[in-house]
C-alpha cells in the first residue's frame, strides 16, 4: 500500500531479481508482505493455519513466476495478491477434499468436533470467498478488507458509482448464496 | 446503496477483515519464507551464469566444427602429378631439393621457445604463486589454467583462471585468439559483471 514501491523502481528490482540478486527480491518481498498477510488472513476467514499455508504457497509461486510480473500492469503487491486469490481457491479445494477423506477415530470425535465448530465460521467464509467469481471477490476485498468507499472503488476500477453499487449488491448476494456454515 | 453492512453475513466479512487488520501470522514464517525465496533467487543468478557459459562454449564448439567441416570438404590442393620421365639418360647428380637447415645459433627464436613447455600444470601454478610482478603472475596463472584444461582438470583450471582474472587490467580482459574457451567465457562474464556494477553505481 503506502510502503509499496513505485513502478519504475519495481521494474529495476525485478530485473535485478532475474539476474539473481537476492537483496532486490527482499526489497520487493518486504514491500508486499503486509498487504499479502492481511489479504491471506481475510481470505482464510481468520483461520491462522490456512492463512499461513496461503502465504507460503503464494510466495513460493511468486518467486517462481516473477518473470511473468509486468510492472506496467500494476504494482508488485497487487500482482502477488492476485496470485494469492488463485492459490486460495486451490487450497480450499484441497482442504475440503482432505476433510472428506479423513474419518476421525471415535476417541477423537469430541475434540475434533470442538475444533471443527470453532473453525466452522472461518472455514465457511473462506470457502464462500473461494467460490465467488474473481470480480466479486475483488470488489468485496476492496470494500471490506481495504476499507474503500463505493466512490473510491469506482475511481480505482474506472467505473461509475452506480456500476460498483450494483456489482457490490450482486457480490453480497453471491456470498450469501455460497456461504453455508452447516455444510 | 449504503456502505454499511446490511446483514449478519456481511458482518462475517467485516469480522474477517477486522481479524486481518489486527492478526498476524507466525512471525517466524515471514523470515523463513524470506530466506527460502531468496535462496531460489540466488539460484537464478547461478543458472544464468551457467547458461551463459554453456552458450559461449556451444558457440566455440560450433566454430571449431564449422572450421573442421570446411577443411574436410575443401582439402588442400595436391600437386599435379609430374609428367612421365624422359628415357633414362645419364644425368648429373640432381641438386638436393631439401637443404639441410643451417645450424641454429643460441639467439635463434627456435631456441627461445617457451621455457614452461615441459612443465606440468602444478609447477606452473607454483611459479605463478611465487611471481612478484603482476604481469608475470597473470601470465603464469593463465598458462597453468591452460595446462589444467588440457588434461581435463576443469576445477583447477577455473581456480587458476580466476586468480589470473583478478589481477588482469581492462586491456588484458579483451578476448584474444589464443585464449581457451573457458578463459574466453570467464573474461566475457567478468566484463559484463563489471559493466553492470558500473551502471548500478
């Protein structure tokens, strides 16, 4: 956000990273960490374990795909958050699959049930966000995570206030439809 | 449209956002991932240098192959067969076509051949380490590198070349036709590295 680097500076740093300079990478990493961390916690519905998995997967992906980052198309932090958005979907899918495979043994049932109950809201929020179309997820992120007003979102996305309001309504509706805590 | 949350589900989003604003993940994770990803970036540098060296070596080998093929298809012309000899006649003794070479004096260039010619690479390297003049130091280490390279000891060759390169002047860093492929590659890489450092400064 505010500590993000300007585009030309980022372009130079990316060139240095591709030449093998770890210091340049660390500057980019530190500049984007806070924003990605907040995003990861939000996307994980506050679940710390899931947020950490998301951070880890995203940074490993970012360093592998750094050659694809184009500073002309947006900031490094925004690019990393975009990667995290896709990573979150995959993680949630894998997590769900694992949960279906696992059948807790009888003695662990009570503890497991307590833990599951505590996590259910966060898990359901994360899952619902993962099922939303990317545009809806972006607009909810701008509204709730970045704390932007409708006017600010409109300005940022180059859209009218009415269009953003309409999209926000549809995004909320989609979230309501996909959110299912009992599932 | 209002900016306020309108129902409980929206409150969940707001709560998650609030958690995101206040909560932080394991502080060690940040440092751990920083190290892990930096390690990978270091690998990019090494991989880039290996690629560059491989490319240069490939170009060098291709050049040699081209020259070899060219010479193979265009053999040096053989002299035309001599006309059939005339009937034998008593001839005066033919002058000798090959003259014995004159005795070589001590100042002849042939006798000023490289004094290192018979020395093994290890001894040349030792001489290089003992050299007091920079030019001699550079020359001997480069020579030792050549010797090591000729016997296939690439690690030792690299060590000697690196010593030589460290004390080479900019003029000496220019690639010459007598440089081995490895020295040539190292010179080019060093020149590029220095240029990049100058640009950064």
